[in-house]
C-alpha cells in the first residue's frame, strides 16, 4: 500500500514513523514546503526503516497513493491571556492551505478525494469543505 503525507511537521512526521510499523505500507510519499526539514525527516525515516528491517520506498510522487494525509497548516497558537486561538480563527488561516493541497492532489496527482484525510486543525471544520 502507498500512503502520502503532506506536511512533515510534528504530526506528519509522527504519522510517517507510525506507518513504518504497518506491514501493509510499502511506499510513503512525502511533501513539505520546508525542503530542508523534509530532507532531515526523510533521512530519519530511512534510518529507522533499516533498523526495523523494513523495505519501505520513500518518494515525492503522490500518484497512485491509496491514502493521503494532509497535515500541513498553521499550528494553534496561544493568544493574549494564555488562551488558544479559536477553531474559527485557525480555520480561516488553514482553509486556503488545505484547499490548495486538496486540489493539487486531486488534479495533478490523480488521488481519489475519498482517500484524502485532513488532519490539519480544525479537521472537522476543514473536512466539511470538501
């Protein structure tokens, strides 16, 4: 099975490492706007797969992915008084990012929209848009 992850921050990198434990996953496609971070995470994943004696292919090609997880976007931040941003505020910031990624996956990579999972916060509100 081939899975893709867009956004290799805290959540995306943990998800990628988690897939190393799934014996059905034999290919992981990765993409992130921060290429140096993605390269570092890719090196860590490759080393972990060798230690685990897993033959997992890593690629930037999302074509043929069975599932894609969108983890890209702004993280929830603390605001004045120690409270956190509201879902509505985070939604407004992350909707353009997720929309662009969703359309790229659907049109350019040919990923079936039913196989795209939005992990970016707030996932419930973002998922309702697609």
